[in-house]
């Protein structure tokens, strides 16, 4: 297993193989897809752990030893976890949040949407449908709407400075780092970012980053 790699755990091996090939084309190190939870646990027993585990718990074996996501979290406490599943029910979202998964995305989403989620999660963000915080008492994960993930954000009349700041946000820069890079004050960054979020109807940095990538804004190194 390679440090910084991606592990795929899904009973649907055709889907996993296709996703692995696409991620590898994007320059990611992807381990051979695993079809069962038991196989994943055996692989995770050999360090180093992957940076990210992508899994669909809906098709994994359930035993008295615990839910699949909980078992993956125990086997790889430091890995980030993305749930890629057709099940977007409140119960499924609640289980993902409870297990500490960093994202829950529809299995029917486009590869570009999945890739954006993967990159955001590896940057330290959380990617969840807005429904994840509605009615289940969870607020710790930033909510990302399904419309945002599907690129239905609409247009926005952004100024060049607002576009620059969104490019920095995609790269994971803090307001202080953006201020240094653009040679402006931190309060000016906050003002422009607040205006940009209002124009694109984003509620947090994660939503803003996804909107920016959906609309062709490239990350600023």
C-alpha cells in the first residue's frame, strides 16, 4: 500500500475498476479495488494507511462486529472517507456522519463531480448534501447541496478580484494567506469573498469552492 493512495472498497467491481482507471488518469495513486469489507480490513492491517477510502457501504457485509463505515474507521483512524452510494436517505447520511466520513456523494454523480469531491476532501473539506444537516441534528460537516454537486449553480457577475479570491479558496488558502498573495488586507479579502458568496448563493467555503470549480475557475497555486 502506498502512502497518500486511494483505496476503493465496493462490491461492484466493474464500477470500482472504471473509477480507479479514471482517478489514475488524474494522477492519483489507486490501490487495486477490494470487493469486501474483510479484504479491506486485511489490507489496512498493513501500513501505511491510504489517504482516502472511497466506499459504498450499501453492498458490504454487515455482521455483529459493527457497521461497515464504523469498521473502516476503526481499521484506518487517520484516513479520510468518502461514501459513494446510491443511498442518499436520511439514515444513510446519518450513518456516514456518525462514522466520521468526510463526504457522501451520489453514485450517479458525474465523474467530474466525484473528482471535485475527492479533491476537496483531500484538501481537508467535507462534502455532504444539504439534507445531511436537516432533521438529524448534525452540524459539524459543512453542507453541500446536491444542486451544487450537479453544476446547477447558475451564473454570477463576479469581479476579477472576486474570481481571484475564489481561485485561492479552491487551493485551500486561508483569508490571511490570500491577503498576502494578493497584497491586500485581510478585511478586503473578507469583503470580496462575502460579496462573491452572495452572488453565487454559497453558504460556506466548501460550497464556494465547488461552485468555482463547476464554473471553470482554476485553482491558484
